[in-house]
C-alpha cells in the first residue's frame, strides 16, 4: 500500500470516475487503474464495482468503509512529509478539551504567537483521558483538561476554577436564582462537564434522565440553545461568550454543581520554555472573566 495508491483511490472518489481522476492526476487511465488494483490486492478486497459501459464509479461496501481510513492514511503521510521541512524550527504541541479551546484559547494563542513568531504551534482537541496518554508518550507539551487522574509520569496542576451557571432560552418564568428542582429535564441540553457535575446531575434528575439533547461537542451548544424553551448548565467561561446572544439568559443556581476546575498537564522532568509563557498569557486572559479564579 503506497501513498500514490491511496491518492488514486481518493481522487477517483472526488472526481467520480477513473477517466476524470486520471486527468486530474496527469496519469494515464491504465496507470491509475493499476494503482487501484494494487491497493485492492494489498487489502484483500475490492473497493470499486466494475461494470462494462458504466463511466461513473460505484463503491463496494468495503470501498465505502475504506474512505475514512484512506483519508486518515493520507493525513499521516502529509504530516510525515512536513517533518522534513521543520529543520531547526521550534514547535509547541498543545491539547485541550473543547470548551476551553472554543472560548478561551483563541485569545491566548494570539498573544502567544505575537511573542513567539518563530514558534510552530500545533493544537489538538482531546478529551481528558486522551490528553494523559499523549502527555505520557511525550507527543504533547501541555494539555488543559477537566477530569484529573493519577499518572506517574505527568504533573497535574490546577489552572483555574469557575462557577457553574444556568443558561436558558425562552424560560421567562424563571427567577434570577433558580433551584434545580424546578427545571424540566426534557428541555435540557446536557454536556458531561466532569465526573463531579455528573454526580450532581444524577442526584437532581436521576441517572436515567431523559434530556432533550446530550452533546459531547462543545461547539454545538450555541446552536441548540438558539431553540426556544431550552436550558443548559454551563461554566462561567462559556457563559462569558453566550451572553452575547440576546436570547440567552443567565441565572444563578441554588444548590449548584461543584465549581469546575481546569487542570494543566505537563510531562514530569521535562522542561519546555514555551509552557511558562503560555500559562502566563492564559492567566492574563482569565483576569477579566467573572466568576473565574485563576491559580496561575
């Protein structure tokens, strides 16, 4: 299996035919067909259904399933090729959970890159457990997570603490301060902020609560909160941005969930000059966030 064979397959998918793919790649049709056959031979199954007189391609079930695999392989090859171009350039690998990357890190990144124009910043969204594994294997220099766990090779340090608030759309009957017992779970947009929040949620709404929507992608929250008669419990740093939506109202919760703590992870016994600079800028950005206490 080669990069050219993967490229041939994905180009056929993109253009819709062997003929068009061959023109796109500036190769002959027989050469392109040989690449596809070689790929199928390596895999041990057919990717494309071949029918006489039919110009457009039709994928087999295995071919459809292989598309995402081929895209990942192509991405890996591209990353591998980029390494050759790095030379002596400096790289800083950062990871974060979605809520922090969406609503805090863009400002931090701008400040960081302004001070370090020669640094190559590489960022990935990772859940907390994933972040630990990447830090332990030294693939990431710093990660921001919400679910801390024990690791012999990783330092887990509190970065900041923030209050949890209630965000509503169209629930005008609610007071400024709201007790969870008056909330209808069928109107809830739920995100699993951390284990402490899940315990609080189970206490008030039950472990089998029928929430209207359950998300694991922070980026989708705003769209769902545009719907009338919905509510969500959110951290203060998220609320800071959501109040820009005129339809969203924030409430203080009575008997609220525990404050959310965001931790930063770094490999033990490994110094990286960019970490201190990055954390300094994170602390600066957090200073103007209400209901947020920085430990940096």
